[in-house]
């Protein structure tokens, strides 16, 4: 028994040595042991198709964040930031805004224009729920002389749910693509054995730059009244997702539909 085992070892060593030139040095010989898992995969899925699935959806924003900057008026008997804030809060409440929940102070600072004088500046962030509210706030603040108002970002109240739905649509799109390509070569796409989700790192808020809105805030009263009946439109939020997937290729003759 021991002799037969020894003979097998010697025979194996002889075969391995004949695989390299006689003058090959030991430093140039690289021996790699096969990975049993990889061999199993290759044997199991000898033929597969790899596709990219993509889906996107345009979502109408229903959350709007405005940045409002109030600067102390540099005139006789300065109009303080606090006074303007009180007027702003009163106007917003008349428009139905819950200032306790929707209005927050972001920053307050002083800008030094002269050694003997400084002007205070306060920045606020306002959350609104419709484009109509945005227009009404712009108009009301403009009447108070507060024109430094800009739209910081927009979002959607169901944005997380929508992202998940688009993710699933991307996977289904990958499956549909695999099926179509497989049928083109008279085969079928079988089970999916690999999915790579590229994820979505984008914020739930979409930062925007509305130059037209800034211009609208500076319009004359006559122009503003003329445009008051025009609907305020915002670009939709684009939600997209991408995945990579691999499907086993099956011959049609070996493929059966099961209940």
C-alpha cells in the first residue's frame, strides 16, 4: 500500500516538472492552487449574460426651502433686524405659515462698514409646502422691503419611498434586458446569481439655483401684478437608479415552465 502511494506521488511530481522547461529556475515557477468555489461556479454557470438595469422617475416637488436674509437698514433711526423680523413673522402668519415649525434662524452676524458703525444681518430658513405658497411669500416679503430671498432647495415628502420603488424598477429592467438579449440568440435567461446595487448617495433635497425667482423678487409692482395670475412652475426632481446583474443562460430545449 505504501509503495503504491509513493509511486503516485512520484508520478505526479514528474508530470508537474515536465510542464516547465528544464532550465527554468525556481524563482520563475508560480504554482496556483485552484479555488474550489470558482471551479464550482464555472461548472454550474458555464454560460451567463451580464446586463445593466436602469430606471428613473420625475417627481413633482412639494417641499420648498427658502433662505431669507434681513439686513439692518442704514438710515436715520435704523430699522433693526428685530423689528423687521417681527414684521416678517406677522406677515407669514397671516399667510398661514406656522412660524414655530417652519421658520428657523440659520445665522446672525454684523458687517462692519465703518469703524463707528456696524450693520447686523440675520439669515432665516423657511419651509413651504407648495409653489403657490412660495409665490405668496415672495410677494409679501417684497412689500416689506425684504428682497434678499432665494430658494435653497426642493424635495418631495415621499422621496425615500420613491427611491426604493425606482431601485426595484431598475432590477426589473435588468431582468427584461437579459430576457430580450437571450431570446435574440434563441436562449432563455434563467435565475439571477449576481446583483450589484450602485446605490444612491444623493441627498433627499435637491439644491437648485432659480435665477428667474431672484429676478421675480426684484420686479416692479406693475410687473408683479401682471404676472400674479401665471402659475409658478418648478423643474421636477429626477430620481434614478442603476444595477448590474448576471443571469444564467439556458438552452430553449432544456428550459421548462413550471407552476
